[in-house]
């Protein structure tokens, strides 16, 4: 009998975030980030917030450790501070009875630590890392900067909504914060909600809508927020209702714009585009001012950003171009999913006094992969017709590049899945960016979404110059830049001639790079349209089975699963029936019933 | 200090206090005592408003006063009868037929149903034309019955039949509606699990009362007679998965109970039945009559002694004991408490009760019903359907025409051999999936083949579908199966999302095929090795529900369903299957614990493969990981069984009552089944 503990690696830290939005889990072994994934990818519940049990199991498997070998679980926010903010909201004058009841119920809820222990039986250490420190660490420790100023901006975590910090070597400290309810994230979400999009997920749509508008309402938007000394600002609460009601904005906001809020799914008018543009402009102004303030406090060349607001790549682009910092690093998973990374990094630093990683995060391919044998078995067991390119990568790439050049849409599934909200060539839908009709085809078929949103281009890293006005690499699609290509690229060019570019490096996204290169050989265009591999309302695909279902549902022309290619024309009828009967995203209440049940018992 | 800061300070202090150990207790107490009001979740409310224009899935078309199936409910259609539509106005006599899956005629439906049998009997018997509208629904709950009854009020029925009572045991639902969780937890502390049983039964009784109120209001008070078919349970044919006494009563008595059990079983083996009954009495003192296992042993003794009445009562107690088995899914059943409560309630509306237990005894001379009339725990065989519908028709005829005819069940419609064959195959699948042993599964498989030898083809295709772990719609043989199989099987296959290695079922298929001279064993073995062999897969996860589950009621670690993300051993021996080529040694890697252990104390778990001991691993109170090498000599080609025998020392738990009280106070169903050990991960490579 062996006891595995004898061979235990030192310092296994698991980072976990759950309970609010987008649960995630990561694992760090001796300071090295080995795996990270969001629970929704496994559970198929969009934005799943439950304890990330499958993600944890996946992380342990990749790290080749068992649960008893974990030294510490790092949790991404302080429950007591969060409770304080919730209680504070409950004792506000005018707080709704409904909200008060929710707060009262919250008082007896099990703590996140209790949930971790109950769900997994884990009896080791659990450490708490504050929400904004988790955000800050998720960017600084993975930036590759030895020292940097750090800015985190989100809706709200515990009490903080914005924090200013400084990182040097292994040390990271936050020196100022802005407290709830004053929040740039909530300002953005409130207008998002006024524009008829979902809070917590529709914000990027507002950003996409902005270029179609004029900043006609910037003056009014500026009335919503007052800039103050140092890093501070304050919301003008008469325009916001989220402290008292189940609604983000107040009647005053409607009066201010002199227009009722847009009904979800109704027509988008010029007014809405103008509001979006005005909001974007004001957001950029505020961020630029606060970034300048931060630079005064921390006169570094480097800036690190994280938090939901840092996903606004248009603002990031301006901060980089017009702000006082030379270099900018934005955590690719800037939303709350990324906090598990930061929490783990902080705990690693606390326990070893060492910096978890001195290198810049090169790739977010930190999720599950499925080898060709597995996929082949799956395809053989099913009644699929497929092409097998095993051992013939050249043949595969030629075939796919030719289909792309012929106007076909490809579901592209290769290697480890991306961590964070963007598809970067591991779970992507690809198409030729040169056709006018490509954008409409994908919007209509695959995305079933608003047609105003453009797609992002992926380009060979060494071929950027003639096509985009971009001075550094952009592997995570976190900034926008101007398109200067001589090619006509309607499907990826925004109305203001900007694009959100992903530069593809041959070392980190090898096969994707090769595909771009093959496409370039045929077409003299080193660029592909790249969008996330999912349909509207569905988490990005994780497993080959998820990919097959999405491919069938969205009627994508070809599906490339590692070395194998399936064609839409060959999809068996029964698959269509089966997919039709499978929900796009499992609902949480369905989750509580489970999927392994007979429908008649 | 500004207002905002004052509030903030207050909130900070309160949050700190609540988060502290004492604080959280205090808040809980304040809430439990009602001093601090927290809204409870919605309580069961049976009187939901029913729109006037529909009955079940059928909606009225205002233009021609005809009910047709509402497309928007098409997802639910498979749960109801295949009736396409009906007129609001009746022509002859009209009876409504409400109920659960038993009333649907599960396994025969939609080809052959109790409602059709009844309709044909009544048409022969009554002077007028008779129409029986089949509104029975698989899975019907109290709420379904109420809704259907209310929707059907305007159908001008001459009688309403309700064939239900199996689907009412849903512990957690009742728990949510307990007004006084604190009182229940203290009752539990004093009286043990019996208090919870009482509370659940009170909840059921309340629902029954409310249901009967609705029926009175909608039918009996309007002069529409009510016929209630009281279901029966397959007492001799159905075996519960082994049941242990609830952990909380047993606490320190658990080891003693296990000793007594061994003694009682030994005495029975030696033919000393009276002496065994004395030992059983002592077991009952320990388990409060709430352990099914004790009652099964008692039944065995009474049967040998020849005491039919005591035999039946012991089996009934075994059936009813599982009410407290909160860790497993229960198969539907009617308990003595439900029968009694329902009978009492129905007497106030002068309903006609057709008690199937009595009907089976009178018609077939079956004092204790078994596989003669059942296909599983509660669904009837065609004989069961014919006997019960004949008795019902006789009662209706008497009520309508005042005659006193005897209707022989032989005169009722019978299904054809093909339908019987398919029904028995489905019964075999269902029994296998709900934990019945190979004898039971083989019995139904062989019956299926006897009715129609060509069903072996279907069995072979099913074997392939189940052995490939992809969704059924992706399976190669599925389309062929859907082309060839009859409607019942098609419907079953397309709605079946439960997959497991299904060794019992496949073994049943192999045995049945042998009956008609076909050998499919080599095909099965090849399939198993090709799809599942550890050597082919590289690493094999023994906790994957596909492999650890041999029965649907045993599923654990099902995402979103299970409370824990680890495996709980609910019996002293845990069994897992794996497939191997049997050519080389395998390495077992396991992370496990036994929370019942005392801190710092470890004990050994015995590991066996195919009954042979292959080594021991140490377990303590917290997770620990061990590796064990299993020599090739213990491993055979094909399916192997790995068993873990949890340490006897770890059968005492003192903290369980406190834990359960806390869960009750939080309106959660407490964990009453004992847990002998836990496994977080277990792989073979
Ligand atoms: Fe955040």
C-alpha cells in the first residue's frame, strides 16, 4: 500500500469563485497556473453561479493531485464584508420589503466556506481574498511587469467598486478604493438596463452599439456621476433606483432623457445608439482622468487593469493611446470569473512570499482538451459520416482553408479550451472576413442576434502592419484599433472603421496560426472572422459533444474536431431531432432536476 | 458622522456578529422563534387556478366545441393518452378516467390501456353507448389530479374514475410546508425518525383532504359518482434495495443491530423460525420498525411458519419503511397510511372504492399479490389490468343500472402476443434500472421471448445502444431500433436519458436469447471490451455514474441533483463494475474517508475484486489518498466487480442527530440513512 502523500508536490493552491455570477476554478502548482475553467462550460447553465464542482475536479485532474493534497483553497471575496453591504442596502430608507426579506434570509444562508466543505468534504485550509484584491492580483501577477500601477473597476464586489493599487515584484497593495453605491460599473449597467439589455451580460452590446451613435447626450450622462478628489467619484443617486427597488434606474433618469426605457427585444432607434455613444464617451473620460490620477500616485510605465469594466476594449484602446502609461496589461478574464486566478495568486504569495509567475500570461488555453482517439471513438460510435485527417495536418488545413475561401462557415475545435469570455481559436466559429454577406449569414444562422454587432478578426501576428493600426500584439482581443487594410473587410470592420483584433502567435496557437497561413496562401488575406463557438444564450462549447450539438443547431457548414471534419450535409436526421429536443442552455431549475432522468418518472 | 457612515458602521457590526459562531446561532434562533420574520418558500397549494378551457393537454376550440391537443404542450404529450381530441358534448354515457402511470397502463400504453379495456367492458354491459375519456397521466401528482378534475367539470360525466395513490410520497415537499420547523426538530430529537415520518404523513393527509374537497365540489356534490381504484403494491415480487436502520435511531446501537441481523438470518437458515422472531423483535427495538431489512427477515420467518397474515403485514411494513430513506429515489407506492387516510376521506363523499388488494384476492385467490398481476413495483400486467377493470366495470354497471351481474375478467380485452412481448421487455429494463436482481430481470426477459422470439433482435440493438456512452439520438443502432420497434418501445427509448453499463439487463438478454437458441454473449463481451475496457480507455473513473450506478435509485453525484459531490456508501459494502481485457495488473487510485471514524483513528477498508481480497486501504475522518496494485490473476476478461467493505468500527455516529436537527430547522430533508464511508475519487489505470 502506497500513500500518495509522500510524493505530494508543494504548494497546491486552488482558486475558487462562486455564488454571484460565472463561477470558476483554477489550480496553481508551485506558483504555476496549470488550469482554469468556468463552471458554465461543464454544467451548460449559462453564467452558472453554483459551486464549481466539475471545474474543481477538472483542475485536480490536470494538476495530477487529489483533493487531500490541496494546500489551500483561495476564495475570491470576503463574505462578511459582502454581508455588511447587503445589510446596509436592507436598512436604507425606502428599501423594498422584498429586498429586506432577501437580506433577512441571507443571514441564515451557509457561508461559502460551509458550502465548499459540505459539497466536497474538503477539510484543509481555506483563505479569503478580498474581491478587488483578487481582481488586482489577477492582472498584476500575470502581466509580466516587475512593477506596475493597478486599476480595478467593476459593478460591486463587497463594498469596493473601484480600487487603485501598486505592484512591485511579489508585493501588491491597494491604497485607495471607491465604495458602493458609487460605481462606474453600476452606472454602465444602469444605462444598459435603460437601453433594454440584460444587466451583467448586455453591457458589451451597448459598447457595440456606441459607434453607430453621436454623443448627443453626454451632458446628461455627466449629470449621473460627479468626479471628486483623488480617485473618488459619486453617483447622483436620484437617477438610480437599485438601492430601493428591483430596477436599476429611477423615474428621474427617464425624465432626464425625456424618453421611456427601451423594451427588451424591441427596435433599436437612433436615440438608443446616441445614448450608448454618450455613455461610452463619458466612461472613457472618467477612466482617463482616474488613470491620470493613478499615474500621479504610481508613476510607473506600466498599467494593469481588471474588473468587469476592463472588458470595455474601446476604452482600453483610448487609455493606451491617450493615457500616461506606456504599457497596458488587461486580464483577459477581467470579469468575476478571473477572480479565482487572482485569489490563488494572492494566497500563493502570502504562503511563500514569492511571486506566482514572473512571466506575462501568454495564453488562456487553460481548459479541457480531448484527444483524437477520444473524438474518433465518439464519432465511430455514432452514425456520423466524417473525414479523417489523422497524421495529415497539411491536408486538413488545405481542406478547411479552401472551404473558408469558398464562403463556408467552420466550427473550429482544437486543443485546450480558452479561459475567459473570448474565443481565441480553440473553440471558434470561423469565416472569410471579406464578404459583405458573411456577417449577416452568421448573425442570422448562428448567433441569432442583433445585426449591429460586428465580428472580430484574427490575424497572423507577423502580418498585422498592413491591415491594422496596432503597435503591440493583442492575443486576447482586449483593445480596438483602426482598420487600415487595403482589403475590403466588411464583416469585421465597425462603422467607425475600428476592429477588435486578435493577433495569433505561431508558438501559442499553432494550428490556428497555420490555418490562417493556409488561408493567406490561397487568398492573400491573413485574416479570418472569428467568433465564439456557441449560439445565442448558450455557454461556449467545451466538449466535442457540445460542439456537435451547436454545429447541428446552428447549421454551420463544417465542423472540425481536431483531425476530423464533419459536413452539415451529412448530418443524420435523428441528430437534428435529438438536438432540437435538447435545451440550448440548461436552466438552473432544470439543473436541480438533473439531466439523467427518465422523463416519465 | 454622516448618515451613510452611521449605517455603514451598523451594517459592519451586524455582519461581523452574524458571521461569528455565536452570532449565526443567535440569528437562527431568532428566525426559528418567529421573532425575526423570514418569508418561507411557497407552501403546497392544491387549489391552483385552472383555466376553464382545458383538460390536461387538451384545449377547447371555441368554434366547434371540440377539445384538441394543444401544440404548446407537445412536450408533455408522451405522459398522456394518445387521444387526439373529443367533443365537449357527449352522445351516450361518458366516464372520465383520471390517474397515474398505473392507470396509463405503463409498458402497454398507448397500444393497450386500462381505459380502453374498461370502455369495451362497459359497452358490452350497459345499454347505452359508453365513452371513457382517458385523462390519466404518467407522473401525475396531487396537483395534476386537482387540475384535471377542475378542467373536466364541464364535461357532463356520468361517473369519474380515479386510479391513483402511488405518487404522493415526496418528503421534501411536505417539509417546506411545515409551519414550525423548530417544533419538528425538537420532536425529532425526542422521538427519533418516527417524528419525521409522522410529519410527512400529516402533510400527505392534508393534501388528500384537500383533493377530496375538490372532488366533492366538482363532482359528488353535483351528483356525479366517484369511483376510486385503490392501487396495490407488488409485495412478493419487488425487493427494496437493502435497507439499513436510520442512522439516528441506531446511533450506538448500529453494531448491535448488525450482529442481531446476522443471528436472525442464521436462525432462519437453520430452520429455527420462532427463535428468529425473538431476535427480530430485538432488532425492531433498535430500529423502531423503520428498517426494511428487518421486516424482510421477519416476512421470511412468517412465510416459513405459514402465517399468511403476518407475512403480508411484514412485507407491507418493509414497503412503508422506505418513506424515511431520504438518500435514494423512491419508486412510487401506496402505503397503509395513505390507504387508510384516503378510505376515510372518501367515505365522506360516498365514493365507490375498488380496493385492488381485495379484488386480486377475490378473483385470483391471491392473498399476497406478486408478479402474477404486476410487471414491477406497481404497474399491472395485462392480467392485473383485466381483473381490476372487470371489477370496476361491475361496480359501475351496478351503480348505473342497478344490476348484479358478475363480470369475469376473462371477458376483458387482452393484448396480442407482440404487445405482451414488448411490455415484458420494457418491464425487464425498468426492473433492472430500479435495482432488481438478475432473477427478476431474467424472468421478464424470458417472458418477452416466449411471447415473441424475434424480440431478441430488439434486445440486441438495445444492448448496443446502452453500451455506447453517447446520447441515444447519436447512437448508430438507434435509428434502426426506432424503425423496427413498436410504439411503446420507441416512446421509451426516445425519452430514456438514463444510461449505465447495464450488466444485469444485458445478462438478462443473454439468458433470454439462449431460450430460443441464440447466443449473444460473445457479442456482448466484445462490445463491453471495445467500449469500456480500462486498457482501451487508459483511465477508468469508477465514480462515473455510468459505471457506479446499477440502479436509477442509486444515482449519486449527479450534477445539480446530489447534495454532495462525492460518493456516499449507503451500505457496509460498496460495489462498482469495471471492464477489463484481463491481461495485466491494474492500479487503483482512491481518495476516501469515513466520517464516522473518530478523529485521528484509522481503520482498514477491505478491497475485493470478484470476491477475492486484493488488499486493504486505511481510512480516517478526512480525505486521504491511496494506491493499490491489483494483480492480473484477480482480473478477468469482461465485467469485473470491485467491492469495498467499510470498517465495522465505523458504524457509530453520535453527531448525526444534531446535524439532522440543524437541517430540519433549515427546512431541509435530514439524512436518515446511515453512511458507511465516502469516496471523492476512484480510478483504475
Ligand atoms: Fe468583480
